C-alpha cells in the first residue's frame, strides 16, 4: 500500500502513538466508574479517542488521493539544532549544571552564548554583527528585566560575584 | 443607571497615571512585536506575559489588554503592507488591503483599519459592559453539565473555523486536553504522567508550551525557508488619510462590520476570524456604487469591514471569559493564564468579589483601543521602518526573549529544558500540518473539563444522559453539532479551504 499523504500519515501515527501511550498510562491509575471517576478515567477516555482519531487520519492518508502526496519535505536540521542548542546553552550557563561541573555564569554570559549560537541558524553569519547584536541585547535585557521589572536573575558569573 | 455607575468605577480604577502608562507601554510593545512578520497576538502575549508578573493585578491586565490590541493592530499592519497576516483573523484584510498598499494607498488602508477598529472597539466595550452583568446571572444557573457542554461548544467552535483539516484539529484539541492533565490530580492527589520529576507534578506551564510551539517552532520553520520567500518588500506609503469619498464608502462598512463582529464574538469559539470572514462576505454581496473599485482590487470597504468586525468580535469574546471563565480562543486562554498567575479565577465571581478589577478591565479595553489609535495613526511610517530590520537580527532577539521569559516564570532552568522540547514539538507540528492553536486551548480547558465532567457525573450518579436531558446543556451541545454539520457541508468546505489558502 502506498502512502497518499505523508503529512497526514505521520500526524495520524503521532496521534495514535501518543493517544495510546496516554491511555495505557491511565490504566496505571485508579480508573473508577462513571459515577466516581478516578484519576485514570478522563485520560483513558481522551487517550482512546485520540488514538481512534489517529487511526482514522492514518487510514485516510493511505486511501484518499492528494494532488502532490503532501510530502513533509526536508527537515531543517541546521536551524533546529542551533535554535534549540542556543536555548539549552542559555539554560546551562544561566543556572549552571552541577552534574557536569558547570558553574552558574549569569545572564550576561548566557545572552552572549545564546545570540552567538542562535545566529548560526541563519544563512548569513558575520561575527562582528553578531557581537554588536549581543551587546545591544545584553544591555536592553539588563535594563528591561533587571532594572525595570526587577526580576530575580543572577547577572554575573558566580565566581566573580562571590 | 447601573451601567454608567459601573463604568465610572472602572474608569476610576483604570484612569491612573500609572495604569495609563502601562497601557501605553503595552500598546507600544504589542505593536512593535505584532508588526513582525509571522508573530501573531498569541505569540506576542506569550512572550510579553512574564513582563507583567511584577505588576499589581489590574495594571498587569491593563498592560496585557494593551499588548493584545497592539499585537492585533500590528498584525493588520503587516497584512496590509506586506501581505503577511499576523494572525488568521487578518487573513481577509490582506485581500484588499495589500492591493491598496500596492497602489500606494497604504496610508488610507491603515487609517481605515485603525479607525474602523477603534469605532468597533468602542461599541464592543459598551456591549461588554451592558451584557456582562445579566450574563453573569445566567452563569450562576450553570451547573457542571452546562459548563462541560459549553466547553465542548467552545472547542468545536475554535476548530471549525481556525484550521485546515478538521479531524487533525480535533486531534490537536485532544492532545492539548491530555497535556493539560499532566500533573497532580486535584481530586485524588495522584501525580499523573509526571515520571517522578518533581517539576512535572505542578503540570506543564502553558507559557513553556506557547513559547516553544509558537515562538521556537515558527522561527525554525521560518529559517528553513529560502531568503527570497521571507524577504518583505515595502512599497512607498504616501498620503496617510482617507479622502472624503473613502470615508463615505467606509462608514456603512464599518457599521455593518461592527454589528456582525459584536454578535459573533459572543459565541464561544466564534471570535474574530469568523466575524472578519462573515463581514467581508457580506460587503462583497452589497452592490458596488458607481466609481467604486472592485473587491480584490483594493476596495477600502474590504479593509474597513473585516477589521471592524474582528475588533468588535475580539472585544465581545471577553464576555464568555469574564462571565463564565471560559476562554473562547487561544488569546483568551493566555489571558486566563495571566489572571490565574495574579490569583484571579476568571468567572462570574470576579464581578461581585472584585468589581474594581472587573470594570477596570473593561474600561482598560477601551483605553487600549484609544491608545492604539493615538499611537498608530501618527506612527504608521515608523512601523513600516521596523519591517526593514533584517530577520537575521530579529530571530536571535526573539529566541532570547522567549528564553528569558520562560526562565522568569519560575526561576527554574527546568522550564528552559521544557521549552526546548516544545520547540522541537512545535516544529514537528508545523511539518505535519497540525495547527497548534487548538492545542493551547485544549491545554487550558483540560483540567476544567475533567473537573466539571466528574462533578456532573457524580451528581447524575453515572448517568451520561444528563448532558442531553438538561435543556441548557442540550442546546449548547446541539449548537456544537450544528457547527460541525455546517462545516462538513460541501459548499462550506471549499470556502474554508479558499480562505486558508490565502494564508500560505
């Protein structure tokens, strides 16, 4: 059998798997009966419906013809990797990660790391430009979030502050 | 007059220098971000929500209202100037608005959108103020069964108009509802789907979902497109104000748009998109006067009517939120989130327990609208300049604000890991053609629906027929079914597809 709509095929599969997983997980909690619902009742119900919807979408994707096969297309690994990576780097540097021995470096360092990594996701990457952008964003964030809104952030690396 | 008394309380509470300032800042920020291509009101509010945490509740809500209107107006601005609707409800605006801009009449188009919206906003505020109190009475008659049915109606209403594939959108709702259940079950205290991660027992923060899915997901998908597809060209804008002839054409269109918008906005899930779509369809049906430009070629009525309708609709869509505590669309879902953060449980009790806040919020909506027109008419030229900022500078800044935003909600890096996960999830959704907005709505409604379902079933001793034997609940469900049937009708189906094609 041929897949007629790639997008729908995988969307259906996603629904089926996630719905099934939630429903299966729900059986681990007390399900109860309609008049006295346990914590598992509603998720079991919803999970089953989602799985059914998934099966239906999957079925449709195999049977109903589409003009162009609704291909998913290539996955943009580069932006995906750099954007998510920059976000993770920001988190690690801001809060520190004791399990791998990274001390908290504070907001400013984290902003520079984020901007430098995230900028790589684009087509054009000019070091000088990115550097200026990070300075501008660092100053703006400092003024807006720390000074104006008074949010509790560690601004500088912990070894400098202490 | 009760109405005027109430409004007086509201304006008294809202009209402080501080609140006006927050409203102004909100409007500026909302417009600034809303005018960026690809970022609609939902993403804008999600991004700026953390900025309001430190404020007192009323000021925070006023600022959010400002952000909301700013973002919405910003979305219309891009729709007109560069043919990029910032949100689904300004899709129709692009049809005639962009044509006007191409003819160098972007000024009148923007002014028509702004003035139409302002007028509609004023009417909407009055309707909201006069119907909020009686509707609250109705709200007290609502039992758990009615609430459940109303939420079903709201969710159905949201999907039938808000996305391409109906069945996939319903799937997204289910997914959202399920994700909303993650965390501690209020009735039994059991931590569900938390995998023994302490942060997950509190549930997933909706800001993490909103920012991950809307913010990161969109950016990644934007970056994967070729430069040429993304680049926005701005035609020269000359002549800010509409001519006298323009005004003559505009006025009746604005009136019709406002009426349609005010009625349709009250329906949960109806909201702005349906209003704009309906208003445009009606304008098109009305005969052209001699000398008027055809629709689709830059008719000012084609801008004024849908813009007024969507603003009136978004104004009256506060009614179900404020009186019943049920968010009719994703933006309102974010507002619920904002209210709960400030310890306000939206619903009928807000009006009695906290009249200053309730009426203050209503007054602030009018303020937001007024602020918008003061701000935008003279500044149209500057908003256009903003569009010339290269995307390669823009997106790192957006990523940064998302990251700072989620971290500041709990001061916990766990949220940063979560937003990364949802960024990947959001990109997956876009790739698979699944609309994320219904997911967010489902996510907010998940716990509420479960709660009311449980209560309703407990009261009926496990008898499911309670949803159809109680008249109010039955009629709500009937409307939901009716909506589904209308959408599945073949003629409507092709129309819907046409509307959404414009968006691509």
